[in-house]
C-alpha cells in the first residue's frame, strides 16, 4: 500500500464522494438563495424535502453518467465534461423545484445560474484540488526524475499529461524551434529556445531529454540530434506518429533514439504500381523468410494482397513466430493464404515440390549465410548453401515457369576479400548465366549494404555494450559501411524486381558511407555518456579497436565496374557487369560440388578464385576443417538426389 493511498475499498470511496457531492449541492442551494436574498415564507420544511429529493436524484444522475468511475488522481478533460454534464442536470432539477413550487409567479431568474456556477465550482473545483493534493503527495513520497521535452506540439502536450500522471518523469521545461511559442506556457510547462538547453540542464539537474517530434523527417531529427550530441544528457524519443495512431505504441512509451535518426535518411515513398506488380493477386515464395530481411519482405508483401505467400526457412521457431505475426497483419477480409514451410533451399526435391504445388509466380531468394566471420570458419557449408541453394532454387523456378526470381545480394560481393562475398558473387553469376540462356523466368538480383536492425548489426551490439558500461568494440578506426533501414531495403527490393527484364543487377542508393567509430561515438553521447580516450581520461565509455576480422574490408563497394544507369526509381540503379557463361560455370559448379562433398577447402578456394573476379581471400586457417583437409582429403558419402547436386540445365 502506498503512503498516499486511502485504505478504503472502491465502493466506500464512491459512497463518500456521493455524500460529499450531496452536501455541496445543498450548500450551493443555500448560497444561491441567501446571496440573492430569496426566502421560503413558511414553505421551509416542504421545500427542503423537494430540494433534498432533487439532490438525491442529481447524485443518482452523477452515478449514472459515470462520474464516480473516474479516479481522482487521473481525472482529465473527459472527467471535466462529465462534471459539467452532471451539474447541468442538477441545475435543471433545481430550477424545476424553484419555478414550479417555490416561486411560480414572480421568480428571480438569476437564482438558477447562480446555483449552476456555485455547484460547478464546488464539485469540479473540489476534485481538481484533491487531484493536486494527491499528485503533490506522490511527488513527495516518490520523487520523479526531471526531464526536458523537445517539441511543444500536440505530441509534447500529450506526453506532459501522461508523464504528470505517471511516477517516473517530471517535465520541467519545453524546448521548441518555433519562435511563436517560445516564452509561453503549454500544459503548465514553460517553453524555451534550444539555445537555453545548457542552462536548463544545469538549473534543473536534468539527465534526460525526450524528443516529442514524431512527425519530423529523419533529416530534421538528425539536425536536432547533432545539436544535442555534445550535451551531458541521455536523449530518448516518443514513438513515430504512425505507430501511435495504429495503437502499436503509446505517447508515453519513451525509448532510445532510433539509429535511423542518426543517419538522417528519409525514405522515398514507394511507387504503388511497382510494389504490387509482381505480388498483388499472385503466388509468392520467400526463401529465408524468418531472417531479418526475409521477415520484413514478408510484412511488406502481406500488405500488397498476394493470393498466396509461402514462407520457407530452416529456422523452426523463427518461422513459427513469423507465421503468427503475418496472420495478424493481414487486412480485415483479406483472402491471402499464408503457408509456412520448414526446409532447406539445398533440397532439390523440396524446392521442386513447393514451387509446383503452390503454382509460385514470384520468388524472393533471401536464404543465405551472411555473417562474414562465421562463413570464414565454415567455408564448406557457406559455399554449399549460398551457391548451390541459389542454383537449385533458380533451376526449380525456371523449370516450373516462375515469372520472376529476385536474389537478395550484398555489397560484399564486389571485389570480395571474404568467402561470404565470393559465394554471393558466384550466386549472382549463376542467375546472370541462366538469364542469358533462356527467356522464360526473369532473373534479377538486388545488391545493397548493411541493414539496420538485422541479425549481427553493430547497433544492438553497441547499445548493449554501452548499457553494460563499455567498452565499445570497433574493429578499426577507419572502417566505413553503408547503412539502410530494413523497411526501406524491403520496399526497394520489391520495386527493383518489378523493373527487371532479365539478368539485371540492381544497386540501391545507400547515400554516403558512415565511419563505424563515428556511429559509436554518437550513440555513446546520445545515451548520456562521454567517450573515454586519450583526450578525455575521465570519460565514461571507452572505445577499443580489436583489429580487422578475417575477410573484413575497410571500405565496401556497390559496383564492380563503372557502367551504371538510372531507373524509373531515384533510389535504384542498374549496373552492367561482366559475368561467366553457363558453359563456363557448369564445370566449376561440378568441381565445387565435388570439393564440398570431400571437404577439400583448398579446391573450394581455387574454384572461387577462378569464378569470382577480384576475389583476394585470406588463408582459410580459421576454418576448423582446414587442418583436416590440408593433411588429407576426406570423402563424404555421395549427396542424395533430394539435396544439392546440380543437374544439367534443361533446354526450354
């Protein structure tokens, strides 16, 4: 039990409030008569009975309209309207008694308005005073943390109301860029200029600033964050306007800033026709559906009303969780069928069965091993899954007459220094060779950089390291990477696939690359800490450089050559790149399949070097199997017909 809580049941509290309201209505009746000098002239007892009945009926009306359901501590505007409604009903009853019984011939027309005002002030005012007293007691017994709210718009006002009724934060000041409201008071909180932030932080001992600007663009938010970065405060934000309107989040659910705000990258509204061209009314397959990019693709696809969406992944729980989520995301009345298939893209029989059974028309091939260090330590499985998984899925699609096949690729496929990048470039060439050989299935690939929030992203890692007190680990001070939000990447992938004519290599506009150490510094500052380095020994969080990992590059690229043209979408480019023909690739695939089966890492390395232009691999000593395969080749049992052996291409 809290110290400020009255130890009475809810029913007892309601009865006490009803008695108090009855007394205040009686007081309002007496005052309205006495202030206007109106007497009862011998009708006192009879009149008292009538007014008592009117008061009892009024209190019953208060109960009926829900006045006693509202908690005093959380009374707001809606409760004020209920008080107004109830007092107005009481005034009507009072007027009926006065005009019909007491003074039907020569009434004083001021008495009823006088009663209405006194009753409204006493009943409404008493509740307001009680609320203020309770809030004061709460603040005394449970001190709140002072915060500054950046943004005095409607979201800022809602946030103030929510925080004032809560028990965690106490809004002490608004800060807003609009000159028209600086100096005014909004919801009882004064509005200041952003130039006053340092002074406000010192005066109120503020350690947190809450951004209440949900409708601002990412570019505008980035500009504001750049101003706040040097201040010794933790910057948090309220949900975006869409999330609040959809009910996904409430205005008082403050959280750490989104990394998208640091990038300042605004999403170009998607082209509706391009979004739906390969999806609406069609049967769509997404491989690797349970991953970060695959799951977001599925969320976008469900909203485009396909006839059927097939989710394929070998991650059981992720697939189960995604299926439940997508069932809930379907629009009301949607006829989209969602089917979750547990399996591996290297299973030829499964891929043929899925594509034919569900009459697939569009495939988004996301399934791949993407973590550079993990693939460096597991070369056989990485090469097998990324290359043969793509080849098997592509051949199954082609043989079944699938219209569109879109491969999700990576910037690490450009002049790769790691096995993962080399396998993705090899997979790209498989599709390019197949596209050049036939005109049935439209093969294309979409290449982009790092996706924020994806599995393995540095952002959640940095956030966890900062929360634990550091250090924040960065591989090299000059490492730079391209970044894009997963929502934007998924939208652009869908639109790019719709523009494909066959064999296209689409490259997404990633804007300028970002130094990872700069990203780390910004996150440290905006979470309210100082960086500890040689220039600041008394800082809070240190940044440690761990050295480049095997296969890691300082800079990533998106284009192999210089030949690139624009498309009808400003964020999507089309690259013209050389590739190997199917006649050149087919013996390489056969040799690679043999090397994978026999765990011959050296031969896998040689095949990748031969097939991928510019591949400059490190030694494969990180793979635990290297020691075995370097001493002796271990032949494994032959691959069954249900898995990954690539068959000769059937002419169509």
